[in-house]
C-alpha cells in the first residue's frame, strides 16, 4: 500500500510540474522535435514508453500506436524493463526521459533492442547533465524535486550504451538553451540564448535527443562474377580441339604441296 501511495504522489508531483510554465516550455520543445522525426518513419507498430499523458507519436503514420507505463492512461501497464511484447515486432520505439527515471536503464535498452525489428528506430530524449538544466540536479534546494531528482545520463555515455547494443546513430540534436527559470518573463529575457545555442555553445543544451537504428550482424553472400567467367571461357580452347585443328592444317598443306608439284611436272 505504501508503494502504491508513493507512486501516486510521484505522478501527482509530475503532473503539477508539467502544468507549470517551465514544464509547458519543455513539452512544447519536445513535441516539435518528435513531430519532425517520427513523421518520416514507417512500419506497422510503434510504441511510446513513458510520459503517456503526452502523445509524441501524433504525427507518425504507422497504423498501430500504443503506450507502455505504470500510469492508468497507458495502453499496456507494465514496467519498461520487462515489456510484454514479442521480439522483433516493433518498428519504432520512443523513450521520452524514460531512462533517467528508471533504476535499470540498461535493462530498458536491452528490452527495446529485443522488441525492435532489424532496421527499427529508437528515439530518446534526456536531460543533459552538462548544462544549466543539469545544475539543478546537483543543487540541494532542487535535487529532490521533479524532474531534477532523476539520474541524468550524459550524452557520450548513452551513445556508448547504444553502440554496445549494435545501434547505429541516425541523428540527434540539443535544445532548451534558455536557463530553467520558473518565471516566463525571465526566460523571455534570455531567449537570445535559444537562437544562438546551436552556434556558440552546442553541447550545453538542457535537453538532448538521439535517433538510432537497430543493426543486425549477418552473413554476406559472395556471388561469383559470372561475366568474367564467361569472358575467360571464350579465350580458352580445349586441347583436343587444338590437336584436330593442327592435324587438319597439316593435311591441307600436304595436299596443296602435291597439287603444286603435279602442275610443275605437267
């Protein structure tokens, strides 16, 4: 009972933060990125793991969309590390800040790798610990509050984890360069940092996005070059054929010689 109550309290705190001005700023930025990336990914099945109250698959044209999580609004209530889904069945999986709020992010990535088809896509968003947003994670006054109480994962470490699972990087970006002020007027005052962030301090964005593709090692069939083989056959002549041609040449020369001699005597 205590665990259920704590989960409900966490969900309520999360919802309260998302309704704030800073939360709306973050969700608006993430909607724009996910809308742009998932719109060009095709297939049959797509799943969003975490943050089911926001539909980040709204512009994706895959026929079947569903969500997985512990919230009541999800399509499938399950833990992200133990997905009740068939292997090689998903074309697209998105993880909006799912890894940093889980005690076992490696297990989640292994499960995602299992359910993705070869060539399937994974899109991840996370808070950048090397940013002004990441500072709130280390401050005593805020590190116990959502979302600063998560286990922020650096971008380089996440790339290493994906490479170990044979994922290939397909794209990504950083954003939210404006400091995480709670008041909107202060964020407007520092809005110039958003426009200049990609140029002047590209690695200090408050949020990062990664797009990767599942790669499967397999056998490569080496086919013979039939054209070269046929060209070689044209140049080669069997030895028996050469012998017959040579013998026929001698016979013809002898006959020609006899005919010349006969004509001379006549």
